[in-house]
């Protein structure tokens, strides 16, 4: 887009419930009227260190909203990262900083570790250890990893990029209680360092443990 807009004034959004340690600070991620043929226009205001849980009935478009914010799907509206408009930023740069992790992410190398440059592999192993994922599993053929192991490895890959905003779609759906706790502890550490998080989860207990508020998604009505 040629026109670069400034964020509209902050207004109270009735579909959003927000609080948290940085609620009075300028938003890290701001979006106005983000929507598509499926998702009704939605406003987002997410501060550094804050986790909002995306809620809505099945089929409302929770995953679509994350993908729209990450600039992976075509849609309407504008978004700003630390005040910089998405339309002013090359798409790959935006996607590295407003990072989307799918429920079952794609892999393109034979092993998890092969996805990381040499100078980041030690850090990757340390993060994986926090998630009870041994270094041997990072070097194993991805086809030998369970769904839960791949979910934890995908989180390592995402966090290693240190995105200012992370968009997580059901990151613990295949994990047992102990590994869910490990993932949540690691995410809290990154939130404490200023990362902002939008989370899709069907676990109400996880919403209570991690979320500082909720963001309601509404499916666009048929014309």
C-alpha cells in the first residue's frame, strides 16, 4: 500500500477484555479493523509482556485472525508494531517480528537442529532442555518425533527468533500436564522479557494461568 496511516485513537473495544503488567503502556501490537471474508473486523491492542487469549466459537476464525495479523492471508485493516505500520514494512520483516506458529508447523529439513544456524544451536539446545526435549531428539529424524515433541521443538524454533510478538495456535494441544507446565513456564519467562503473546487455546485452565485478558473473534455475517 502506498498510503501509510497512523494508528487511530485508542477506544474502548467491547469485544476485548485486557489487563496485565503493561496495560497502561503504548501497545506493542496494534490493529484496527483487521478482517477478511471470514473474520469480522477486529481491533487489537497488545502491550509488551502481555498475553491475550483469542476466544470465539468453533469456526469463528481464531486461526484466521492470527494469520491475518501475521500478514499470511489477504484481508482488510491495518496493524502497527511499536507504532510502525505494517504497510510500511516489507512482508518478510513483519512476519519475523509478528511471528505465527501453527498448531502443526511445517518443517523443511530432516532434523530439528538442521533448521538452526550453527551460532544458535547451543541456545536451541538450552531452550529444548527447558522443555524436556533432549538434544538427541533435536538431531533425530523428524519422522521419528511424536506430535508433542514436534510442538515443543516448534516453540524452540519460534522463541529462538526472539520475536517482539508471538502468535501461538494451540501450542500445547498434544502435551501432557507436565510438559504443558514447562511450556507455560518458558512463555512466562519470555513475557517477562517483554515479548507480547496472542494465544489460541481450548484449555480454560491455560487461559486462567497465562492470559492477562481475552480477545473475542466474531465470524463475519453473510451478506
